[in-house]
């Protein structure tokens, strides 16, 4: 995922996550951020596996 897209998504979701944090629901916003970064990490992992597979053949 391109870094510019990640930044745009984080900026868009900054206000709702901050709202949750203000309402003493910071754990929910942390969970959502963790899931977002986990999703990005899995996409990058797939890309590197695919590159390794193509380099090996």
C-alpha cells in the first residue's frame, strides 16, 4: 500500500478515533489502528513472498 494512501486514511479517521479517545473509549481506537496496521503488514508480506517466489524460479 502506498504511503500516501496510508496517510490519507489516517487523516480521515483521525477525528472519529480522537472522539472515541475523548469518550474514554481509547481501547477501541487503539484496536482499530492495530487492525489497520496489521492489514497493511499482511499486504506487504504477501508482496515479499510473491517477489521471493518469482526470484527463485
